[in-house]
């Protein structure tokens, strides 16, 4: 192989091994589960532990007693993990930051919608047209997905969510002007 072919293969390998650095892609973060799931895990773990402990206390056979009481420890470990090891403040902060990114993207869409309304007399309902008009408004965050856009003659509504957040953000132009969040 020639030297130029070796260089091309080397660059392709670099691009494939470190795409975020070379191509400028950012990590959107790890997907955060809804915080209500932790509450459900805690509740079910306590009920399961109680269900295993009561017969374990009441049984007279030593083997069944030990087996049920040891099995009751497993849900207690799950309950302890959820209540003592999960950092809720950090998760809430991350969700807030992700939702703020989604809201900023919707603010950019609001600016593009106002610009389009002043030019064309109606709002944009087609997501492809929104993407083409949003460039001057600050752009789109690649980690934010626009889930729904509904536009009429006199109002528009959009829903977006960060790919790592369990929440979605809604922007409705009927909440005053189109530049106000609904």
C-alpha cells in the first residue's frame, strides 16, 4: 500500500474511534429515569420485605424461618439503595438543566415562528420549514428533540424534550405572545 492510502486508513480509524472529538458531537448525557420510579421501587420493596418477614417470624421450622428472613434482606437492599445511594438533588439538577436546554430551543423556534409570521402571515406547522428558518434564531440543540408542532393561523404550540430528560417542555403562543412559554 502506498503512503497516502495508509494515511487515509489512519484518518478513517481515528474518525471511527473518536467521533465526538473529531466530528464535534457532544454527549447528551445518560438517560435519567422518571423520579417517580424510585418511589415505586421503595414502596414495593418495603411491601415485599414485610410479606417475607411476617411468615419468617411466624414459622416454627428453623430452615423456613432463616430462608424467609434472608430473602427479606434482598428487598431491603433495594429499598436502601433507592433511599440512601440515589442522589436526588443531582438528578433534579440534571433534569432542570436538560429542560432548560429544551426551553431554549423552543425559544429559538418562537423567534423563528414570529419572523415567519411577519413575513408570511401565518405560523409554520411543518417541522422541516422550522429547521430551515431557525438558523438565525440561535439554532437547534442536537440533544433536544422536537416532539410535536401544531400551528394555526393565529397561534402555535410545540413540545420538545431533551433526550436524557424524562420530562417534556411545552411552548404555547396563546399564553400571551409567541415568545412566552405556556
